[in-house]
């Protein structure tokens, strides 16, 4: 994940074809499989500049140390999930070769289950008081009805939507354009802490990575893909929220927009979406739920204990499960040693076991989940 | 017109079948044609309470004096047009048996030509500052682009739309729910005077008739029918503007609504129209024109002189035309005497001649129009 930038499609295809270790091996050897290069060039209709690609990736090799990243993540309380993990939200597959290679998560909520009934609430950083008010109202209304709010971590609409959601009962998810250990903007530090305890902070950027303009845009596809639908609360004509809206349309998610005064620059983007029939006009959280809940309302029963029989688990995962203590939590490294697996496998298995309802996060690591 | 209330469908059908004089004769005799009664009952699927109808109409017979009305109208500067007159807007035929029996007009503009490129701008009497601002902006924008504004005469959106239109170059038309001689509300008296000099004040109520709640509702169908489309600027859920919007939909006119803050009760009606796809979301006068101008943009060349050859006029109308002086105006009564026709014919012919561009209103009556 440190080799290529988030959203790098060639790396995405490479990992899809050879797995992360196969891809890493090719980069280390400084030579891509010629069959892969040829097929990709055929799809793109022009030759691939392999030398330039490899140069860029290899320049990052010295800083690439997955084990160190995982250890550091564990120290900070963050975990890594990759496709195939039970906590992995499979709706991200809709992103095709732009699917994130993995996601860093920091927070108590289970990402996959939280996203089953979720709505992205996005809009201007420089929100008007009206936009901030509406974002908070929508966040609270969705959360009270048991819908997870997904947004970025910016000022304005993002922050207001999270604050509203925290006033309700459901999870709230912040998808950042930087490492989950970076509080950007710094003034939202307390907000991120609150989100970690009631939801989860998500990023495809490794720890320590700083936000850039491109990373914000690339991040938006994850917000759109995670949710069942996106609501644009306020957006000027050049707002990043319209970029998220575009992803929602491409991904065939629901798209809604909140109208506002026609005299407000910050509502011009919303009105354009409505006029072009790209977005449904919504004026309340109830109307959003009516829209996104229309199909599959019964898709997402709240998990109340293991949803998979123990016997359905594979050997490794069962070994990890047996290493998890019943009361006081253990850290993943301890569990890995007890189960006789490597740390990466332990982390991945723990995520899967948590998503399936066998284990839960405790203050000091993981413990068995008691049936409710 | 004094016998039955505006919008009385039975009277509408009676006049359609026997003409105004035939209808009046039947009411005077106290006996409706049995064939008519039977046919109407068959259409309605239930017998007609002829006795009750006649009683109501006949109770008004003593106050019904068309000649007195016309004389009084002439004294006040108002004129009566009926279907078939050249100034009659034939789009009113879309109202079927609810078509007005006639319209009283007071003002310098020609109703039919003014309405060819016209938009109704309607909304709450109790408009917010936002609604009044938007109504004025839309009125001005439409007027500057040469589009006539049609609205009622109420406070709030109606008045603001007219004021905006008066700031532009086009006509503005106020359709009242009372006689054109009644200033209701009284505080809009100056506004009505301004509209008379730059547009026309219209009513299907005879002179002296006071507004009632029912007359406002019945009036709304005329606003919707006269215009190519209706824009709802602000409307609470129980606003009369939504009644006008309903007529626009029934009449297959364009319908647009202006979004506003979702926190404003006065925009709830607009948002509902947009959400139900009954109205197009519009945020500027330009967008309204784009909507209503889409078909038939070239329908309405500005009249620049007679549009009918003199030879195409019927004998009576030609006689009236020959009685109209070239410079100083003559009143209709003088012209009627000079032409050897009755006053009603003279008035009707003068309307037709004005609409066709032969004559124009002068300070003291009518005169020939000089070619431009």
C-alpha cells in the first residue's frame, strides 16, 4: 500500500492478477510479467510506460515495511483490512481496478456491518450556517433511524453531519484522505476521537501519510462506494462534493441533493444535480431513508451474535479464535503467538471473527463476544 | 356575467350551446331547454336540479343590466372582451366549459398579444423576504427578456413579481378576483395604476364585485390558462399557489418551482412539486425562459402594425373602423353612433381592431394607429 498511490489502477490490476505478494515481488525484481503488460496495453489501446511505473514504485521500496506498519498500527490501535476479510465491505468491489488494496480502520465499530445501512452525507467545507444546520439535522435523523453516516473529516458539512450522527444512536464513519493517525484538520481532533469510540475512522492511506488535493479526490470514490447512497447538502459549482456525487452515479448508488436558497452560491451545485435529474431532491432525513431504503430494507438485520457456525471457519481462523481470551483482552501479537500464526494472519482473522460476531474489541485488545 | 358566478360550468355550457343572449333568454323565461337539461344530466350521471339553478340565477336578474355595465366600464376606462373578439386569448378555450364568459380589462396593453409570451409567477401572500426577493428578480428577468409576467394582485410574491416586471420592458398582467375597479388589497392601489399603464388588469368579475375565497380559487384557473407556464416562487403546503400549479398541470402548461431553504415552511410546497416531478426546479428567470420557450419560440413576433388586411374584416367591424378618428380619440358610444351599430358591437369590434393593430387607445377613447 505504500508503493502505489491510492486509486492507482495499474497497481490495482497487478494485485488483482498476482495478489499483493506477487505484485510486490515483481516490483522488487524490477520486472513486470510481460503477459500482464501486453494485456493492459491492449485494453488501454496504448503501450504502458513500464519503466516509469516501476521507477516510481521502486523509489518507495525502502520506505515499504508492511510488518513495521502493522506493528505501528497495533500500537496506535488501528487495524488493516484487505479484500477477503470478513470485515471487508464487498460493495467496494464495484470500484473494479480502483478498489482500495486495503483499508486502515481505527474505531470500535465493524466497518462492514456499519455500512450495510449507510448514507454518505457530503458537502462544502465552507458551509453556510444553513448548510451546517441541515447537515447536522440529516446526520441526527439518519442516526436516530439506525442509519450509519459516512462522510469525510473536513470542516463544514462533514463535521456537522458527524456531530449530528453522534447525537443519534447509529455509527458514524469518517473516511480520511490521510493516515488514520493524522488529525486533519487538527481542530477536528476531538471529533475524530468521538467517531473512533462510536464508529470508525477509515483510510486507504498508510499511517503517517499527509493529505493532498489528489488524495481527497481519490478518497471520494471510497465514500461513494461504501454507502447505499450519497446526499449532497451544499455544493458550489466547483465543490469536491460534486466529485463524490459523480462517483455515486457511476457506481449506480442513490444520489440525493438538498435544495437551498437560489441566491446562495453554495446551493448551485445541488440545484444543478436536481435540474439534471441526476439527484433526487430531498428535504429531510426521512426522505433520504425513503430513497435509499426503497430496495433491500430487510437486507441488514442487526447482528446479535455469531452469524456463521464455528464449523464453517477455516483451520487458521479457528486456531486464532481459540487463542482469544474470554474476558480481559489480548493484543493481536499475543494472540498470533498463542495461535501459532503470523501477525498479518492474526489481524485478518480477528477482523473476520469480529465481523462474524465471535470476538469483539476490548480496552486492551480482543476478547470473545458474549451472546446477547 | 352577473347572473352566474365565475367558473359556473352549467352556465358555461348553456352559453356555449345557445350564446349569451339565448342563455339569458332562457333564464328570463325561467325555463331551460329540456334537451339541454337531459344531455347534461346524462353527462353528469345524475339529474340536474334545474329549479335551484334557475332560482339562483333569477335572483340576480334585477341587478343584471349589461348596457349599464358597459357604460360604467367605459366611464371608468375598462373594456369587456368576449370569446371571438380579436383581443380574446384563445388559449382560454383549454378551460372547456369553465372558460370565462367574458373578461373585463383595464389597461393599455393588448391582452392577447401580451399573453403570447407570458409566464405566471405565483406564490405566497405571506412571502418571506427571500420569496419576495426571488419573485422580483424573476419578474425583472422575464420582463427584460421580453416575457410578460402574469400574477394576481396580492401582497407578497404577486406584488413583488409585478414590481420586478415593471422594472423591465415587457407588460405585466394582474388577474384579480374582484372587479377591475376594486383595489384589493387597498395598499396595492398604486401598483394597480402602474400595471394599467404598462400592462392590463384583468377580471372575469363584473365591476363592483368584491373578492371572496372561492373567487380567488376560480381566478387561479385563468392565470394558469393565460400563460405558457407557471412558476411557483414560494408556497406553503396549503397555499393557493399550489391550486394554480394544479391548473397548470391539468391544462398541460409548463410548471416550474423555485427551491428554497428546507427549513422554510414557505418552500415546502415548491419542494413537494419538484420531488413529485410535477414541477421543474428553476433557479433563475433564464431557466424559466429555457423551459417555456422550448417550443414555439418564434410563435410571437411583436406586432408592428395591422396583422390582418382591411379587406378581411367583416362589414360591421369595417364600419366601426371607419368611424374611428385619426388623431384625437373618440369614446365607444360616439363611435357606435357614427358607425350605426349598438354599443356592445362597437366595443367588441374596437377590441378586435386594437388586437389586429388598426386602432389604439388614446387618452379620450380610441384613434387610428399609425403604422410604425
